[in-house]
């Protein structure tokens, strides 16, 4: 495969995964299955492993999870909350066992197998046995402090039980918040009666409940919790995971009784298989099993990668399948203008809920499946997402089925649709397209973009629905009277939002570039463009050749930037933005100068303990440096965190200086 072709595929995969991350973590609206997401992630990881020079700091593979949601204080976990690798077959479980066996070098070992709860992972902090706070997983390093909402869960003890003689000085417990099936169905019936959109599944309902700002509403959701592990413990030691579970039970925590100590991997596989047929009898949802090495000393020997423990793995149950009929095919428009075909299905019961829609992803997928309106199709659903069509039952065709034509015009704004070079997605490039406005507004106001605190999904929906906001510029024309009359927005809330909007006008140029939502332009690329051009005016006039001459700006991104600034509607919006006193150029201070790293190229690799990747790069830039994703002879030094990867070898080969995190901290102050 040609290098340029590989780079294009990597960039396309990153964009697709980021969109799904936004849908999953920020909006609670996933549209693909876990298996499909893992397939995309694995392909990206394979390509980046084979071509480490193409790894970018903002790649989805460089993070554990998603961003903490807005509206809550952010707290740092004592020990990072890692994610687990997934397996889908007995063969993959045996491969995991082989790695464990090899690493333990002949030691005997055993596994504990537990249910994989389909809920929301949280961390509970206790000091001397008394509860201090609770937080969501967030990005693995930091999460949202949702203590007030967690306090509504009566099964969370506020202090350790007197049944235990000793309590840790400080402990960070890990658990899963969930909603039972009965409660889920009851809440959805109430939502439907009130004319509100029902939750898609119990996990979605639990996640949405924890993000509510009013604990009184959360209390009515009747959430529950199981504690399944320990992230940090000071003042006590446990020899085995089973000892820990027994202690937690005695200390007053809910520990699920459905676990088994297995002597070998065959015993593990047998136990996993037995639960596949029994899961429907549970009062809560599970989507697999979790396999863990029991001995905690052996876990230390096995260690972990920067994202996943090597001593544990998740086994996901095969997706459930059903036969139904395609009643219609419609198209939807996403934030980036991607046109997604969706099959409207004859309602069918699948994985605990009734489903009536299935994403078709793109028009190549329609052609590959040869799916037509009226077809009988096989669909699968892993229990929590919009189903996927697996295949068409061609033997059931009657001849009355109708093919779905490739659309030429956007259904929301009537702009002409087109395929970008080397992409399968059909797109609407009109930034003023009504179907894209809500998603674009949320991205524009998000923490890493313009950081307009308080402008979340609820307020954005109302602003767009009432016609108060049609594009980015409209945000800066909002008045007190526009906001004060909205649902749940009194005068104080309106004042706070208007203040946040005003404060965002002074953001650095890179934030504005990222906020515009130009395809393929992430946070790092926005910094590069801001540094090179210094203003929106100069950037908008750049041609593809000029853009591709910039280090780290490839041809795909360059074409995307050129297309964005060639669109008349986008230029009109930028003109209106310029009339609002928003900063559209960099000051002399920002334009690099006077810093200890002025003009130096710095590469950060691996996981840093005290800084996120974006924060470390921001500090480098403030000192006049240029963070880069690849090592070259021009690199000033490489900052090496944990699990640094191949960049260290390349730095040594080129004679580039390598420093650790402590030395980096001294440099950046």
C-alpha cells in the first residue's frame, strides 16, 4: 500500500472514530456496535504500529477514553481508570491465556471470572473508611465529580461497615452504576406519555441520569451499583482478588455474587458460555464477562500498557440476530456534513428492546449489501445501540423491492452533495445546513474549542429550535431576552451564559480554528495552522500547495481546508464573526517569542503522569516551542513518559536528547 494511501486511511479512520466518540461519550447517542467500533480501532492501531512515524498526539489510540462532560467539577483519579481489551471468541481467550502463561514463567495461576455489567464505570474515594467523593471514568485520568448524584444511590455506603476490624487510610473503589430493566421500562413509559424521546437502553439511561444537575431527579431514577474492584489502597494489603471481594462484601458494599474462581482457561470458557444463555434472566443488562488473574502479586508482574491491564480481559457475547423487513430508507446529515443512510425497519424485539432503525453507514454499504426497500434482512444488536444489517434474505424477495438511489441534494438545505477525493462518505459542505447546526454548535462551544461553559445540548437544542441560532456568529448576537425565556434558564443562568460567551471572544486563534469544525483539523493541527498563518484572513487565502508545504499538514487536510474556505456560506459566517470583536488573529505574545523553547521542535511520547498530552503541548507552545508528532534530526529533545514506543529508538538513532517527565517539569516551570 502506498504511503500516501496509508496516511489517507489513517486520517479517515481517526475522523470516523472521533465522531463515534462524540456520539458515545458526549451525546449518549451511539450508532455503531462495540464490535464495529473495535474493528475500526484495531485497524487504526495496526496501521499506526506498522507506521509509527504517522502517529499523531491527538489520535484516538493515544487516549483511554472520552472527555469529561461539561457542567461538573473535574477531579483526578489517584490511579488511572484503564479500559480493557475485548475478545469475542474462545480462541482469543486462549491467546490471552498464552500471554499470561509466558509472562508468569511457569508459575501456577488462576482466574476470577465476573459478569461484565452494562452500565457506567465510576470511582469512589474513601478516607479512613468515610466516603469523600465519587467520579465518572472520564478520560481515564480525570472524571466528573458526580458525588451529589451518587449520594442518591442508597447502596453506596457513606462509611465502611463496623463488621470489618480494619479500614484503609485511603482507598479508591471501582464500580458500575446501572439501571434495572424494570425501572428502565417504567421511566420510558413516563417519557412517552410526556411526549419526550425515550432512552435507548438502560446504560444510556444510567449515564444520562448521572449527568443531571438536579439530584432530586436522579433519586427518582432508582440507580444501583455493584463494586467490582480497587484502584488504590493505602494502609491495607490483599493477596487475591477473591479476598478483596469478600472484604468489600463485609464492609457493606454490593458485590455481585455471580463470579467463579477458575483453575484454567478451559474452565473460564465453559463459565462464559454458560452465562450467554442465562443473561436474559438477570434484572440488569450484561454484555459479556470479565476475566482477571486472581493473585494480586502476579498482576503486578504482568503490569499494563498505557491503556489496558495485561492481567485482565473482557469477553463480549456474540450479538443477537433477528429477521425483519426494511420499510424505508432515509438519510441523515451529521456534524461534518456526512450523509448517512438509515434503514427504517419493521419493529422487532432484539436484545431486550424493540428496534426499528439500523444504520447503513454509507452508500457503498448499501451497494455491498444490495439492500432494497421491502427486503427481508438479518439484523444484529449488542444490547445498547442502533442495530446493524448483516445481510439480505434474497431468497425471500418478491420482485416488488425498490432500490434506493444515490441522493444528489441535501435534504435539509438543498445544497449539492459531493464525494471528497478518496472518501466513501457523501457530504454536504454547507456550514449553514440546519441538520448540521446543532452538532456544529455543540462542537464550537465544547471545552477544547471555544469553551463556552453552560452551552450544552439542552440549551443548544432550544436555541436552534426557536431560530435564535443558525450559525456560529449568532451565538455572539444573543441577548438576555433570548435566553431568559428558555426552559430552565432564569436570569442568573442567562447572565452566566452571556458572560461565558463574552469571555470566549478572547480565546487564542487555535481554539477558533478548531471550533470551526474543518474536517481533518484537530486540536494539534489547529495549533500548527495558527502558528503558521497568524490569522483567519491569511489561512482562508492559502492554497493547497502552500498548505502542504507546512510540516504535519498533509494533502487530505489541505484539500479539506481549501474546500472549507471556498464555501460562500462559510465565508459569510466568518465575516459575521469578525464583526463581533472575536479574536481572529494572534497577538505578538502568542506568535512565539521570548520563551525558553523558542523555535525548538519538541516531541512528547508515552503517557505522562502529571500532564495530559494536550496540556503538555500547550506548555511547550507557551514557551515558544513547536510540539511535533514525529522525531527527526531537527528535534530539540524528546519527552519520554511511560510506554514511549518506537520514537525513543528513533531518537537514539538520530542522537536526539531524551528527557524524562521530571526534567520536563523543570523546563516548563
